[in-house]
C-alpha cells in the first residue's frame, strides 16, 4: 500500500513540477549531503523519533524562503506537495517542537557559523566570483515588546516586559522601534550576502564593521566619519557638503543602492523583518537562515544567467 501511495504522490507532483518549482531547482543547486559533517545528531528525546539531519536543515531553509513559524511549517509540509518533494517525501514529519529543538541546538557553539561557511564555499565552487567591492547595510528586525510584568520596575521604554529579554528600544526619526538589528555585507557584483551580524536595535550602525582589510566598502551617510578595516572607505558624507563631496556621494550611492536588494527581497518575498523570538542568539540563527535562503535564491538566479558579472 505504501508503494502505491508513494507512486500516486510522485505522479501528482509530476504535474506540479511543470511549473518549474524553485524548490525543485534548490534540490539540485545545493549539495545538501555536504552539511552532514557539520550538523548535530538529533537523537530521540522523550519517546519522539529522531529525524534525518538533512531533513531538519531543509525545513529551516523552507522557513527562510516562506517566512513561516514552526507550527505553520509543520502544517504546510503535510499539505504541500512541493514541500514534501523537496524533503524527499519523508515517512514521518517532525512536529513543531522538534523543529524548535533542532534550531535551538544550532545556537550552541559555532555550528551556525560552520553551516554558513559551507554554503559560502558551495557558492564559490559554482563559479560565482565574489569581488572586493562590498556594500554594508543594516535593517531593523521588529519584535514584540510584550506587556509589562507585574512587580517589575521602570516605566515607558525603559520598562522590563514579558518578552524583552534581549530586544531594545530605539528611534528612527519620530518612530519608536523595539527589537533587533540586522547587519549584512553584500558583494557589489553578484549581490550575494557574504557576512551577517545581528545586534540589538539600539546598536549604532557604525559600531559594526564587516569589511576585510583587502576590500573597498560602500556605506550610506550613517557611517560617515566611522573608521573601517577596509582598504577603501566608500562611506557617503553628510552635513554641509562641497560640490566635490556631493558628486562623490552620488557616485557612491549608485554602487551602494545594490546593497538594498537583499533586504528588499527578504522583506517582500521571504516575509522577513519581524521575529517572535526573544533572545539575541535565537534571532541570530533565525536570521542567518533567512540570509542563506536569500543567497541560495540569488545563486539560482546567477546560474540561470549567461554571465554572472552582468547580473
């Protein structure tokens, strides 16, 4: 009976496949088995079954691409053929608590860094040339401050709340924002994200320097006057500018605007920019998977083009 069911699912998916699913391409573009040496063993706990590590990794990528919660991804896997095919039609599907525990394991040590490095290595192995001109940008990750707990001291924005563990308040213009902040470094040529960091929302952009000493970094005027490790500082200037400085800003802006593409894609297509998580370590892991989902998405686009440099 199981063989008949599997055959029926494969036949049904064959019709869906004609739509050229992004997930069908991702199965081929990414060497998923190469992550096995990095991923932790997810042994059975409290009588629950252990699941293949690659299955769990792919689920976190699905969450990155579609911006859905642990509870929602469990439901969607049960109901979407393209999700099931991407996961190789697993015999059993992990519940939301198992997904949460697996992601929690990745907050320990440097596991998430090794996963990031493995994907970056695969991008290079696909012939994608990452050049020395880079763009650094930042964007808020909005979180829910929750309600003030009874017995806690403080009022207004300095009050401790039921969900404020690591998130902080800041202002952008006249608007108060609570949560965290994403910082990314993007290759100017390919728009591939090569570095990512997450801080609390109140962290000043200029305090995070993602550039390497052999790079030229382009940044907006929020970084004006801030030193960088980069060999070339392409930060826009602000204040009263000379005609030469205005011309320089315009030239930098033409390069720097390419760095807005990743955030635009992640916010519009991946529904990123908000989180239900409350600690910096958990938000970092979640956001790294969003950035890796973006890079895989971008790699798919670049490989479909006759020339990467023209992308």
